[in-house]
C-alpha cells in the first residue's frame, strides 16, 4: 500500500506567544512545518533568538529571511530613535494605527511564505495574527486575510494547477486569554517566547505588546513563565 505524503505548512514564526501557539496548533493538526523567521531591522531583534529556540524545540526546520526597508524610519518598531507608544489597555486597537506599524510588513511576510509554499508544495501557510487584541494594525484584520487568500489562489503555480494553498489564521478571533489557554493545552513553551518591543534583557512591561501579554496571562489565571524564569 502506498504511503500518503505528510501534509506540509509554512509557519510564520516571530518568537512571540501568538506565533508559537499557531506553530503548535499546526503540529497538532498533523502538519509537517517549515518555519520562516524574519530579520527586518526590528529593534526587538531578541525575538529572533526566541524564534530559533521555538523552532528547534518543536523539531521544525527553519529559514531566517533578512531584508531592510529604506523607509524603516516610518515605524518606531524599526527606528530606535522614536519612542514606543505606551497606551492604556482600553485604547489599544481603538486609537488609530500606532507608530509601531511597519508599512506592508505582513504582506512581505506572506509573500515570502507563499513563495516557499509554492516551491515546497505546501498545503498551507499559518500565521498567528490576532484581530481582537491586536494593536490597531490594518494587516491583522479579517478582510485582509480574505483578500490574501485570493492572491494565493491567483498568483501561485499551485493555485494555477487547481491546488489550493490555504492561508490559516487559527487565532484571528481569539482573545489573548484564549490564546494562553490554547497554548497551555498544546504544551507551548511560553517561557521560550518573547513579546516586548524594547528587546532588552527583560520585558519592559509597558509597551503595547507587554501589556497585552500580561492581560492575557492574568485573565487566563496563569502566571507568565517568561517573567517567572527571568526573576
């Protein structure tokens, strides 16, 4: 009897709690995963080290994609001279697009992932985007991913051959607390994840990413193992 081929997924892995949960979600669903990590000049480059640890811990091969945007000064995430926003939790996602938005970042990430999936003959691209607790980024919204699914169908060899590359966003409608609970059930090593935009030795606790992470663990009633391990 002929053995069926393992289904494949390209996973966008940033090193944060959302992408880590998305990776373990894909593994639980039987995907053989290839992780893409991105060095795009972000000030919190520390996340790359965590992403590498995550990929190795999950037993997944990975590639680090490096590029620079000449217009990197347009985002406080790539320009260390700019101050990072420190907004009240209730205003995150409700006060317009923040300075941490990197123009077109997810479009670039997904374009690389589609190229990889097309070459690797992968059935899916997995991204841990979140639309409920997101920080106001337009490329984390459901309509954006609906549009990108059409791009995947129209602009790839697999799509032209009638073989769909699925764009999977398993966390899109989850709260941060729900993501924490999912991650715990999937045995995600949250102590190996990094969220802080500052990228220093310890999380700052004040940037949007830190505040949303703290909110998620607090509402889930679970101590953050990253903070526990850094004491």
